[in-house]
C-alpha cells in the first residue's frame, strides 16, 4: 500500500471512530440515530450522525456527552488523554458537534465532566461500549460512499 493510500485509510478510520463515538454514546443514552461517513471533494473524510428520536428529554450533561463523544473516541483510539487533547486544541470539537448540544457552554467544568463520563464508557480496558465503538466504526467504513439511506448505520 502506498503512503498516500495508507494516509487516506488512516483518515477514513479516524472519521469512522469519531462518528461511531457520537452514535454509540447516543445509543447508550437511549437515542436512536443514523450515522455515515463519506469522502468530500474539498474536506476529505467527513461524516454525520442524525438522531431519529428526540433528544429533548436529555439533560444538558447528556447532550454534552453526545457532542464530545466523537473527539473522545478518537483520542481513546490513539491512546491519548481526551482532556489533554482538548486543552492543546479546542478546535477538536467542531461547530457541528457543539450544535448537537445547543452550543459550547461557558463553564469548562461541564465540558470536562462530559468528557470524563464518555471516556469511562469508551475506555479500552473497562468501558462497557469499547467493543460497540469498534464494531460501529467497521460498519461505517464498509458502508462508506453514496448518499443513500442504506449507507447509514
């Protein structure tokens, strides 16, 4: 495999892990969703998670958990500390991710609480959803491509 192909595969896997993080935490909180990844001409690999059930019943903390779950999953995948990653680069949580919870809260402790909660759930060694994260990300990679409903997980 060429270096370009390996780089492309790495970004595809990273995107799948990120979107799977949102999907798995939403499911853990009782929210049915659809997720997909696709190759964008300008931005490279990107994805989305679309809730199919209302999130209105969720607390602010639970909505924050879903919002931060993508970057937390990616950090856990590369064996990094999610809180340290956020402190180095606040842009790891995209505008779209913040939109999931109604915007970035001013109280940083709320964000850190959500990060810790998600990290516990997605922990490689003791987290109850690490296997789900890997399974969903593999499915997203296999179903990549067109904009059809069947490509959603």
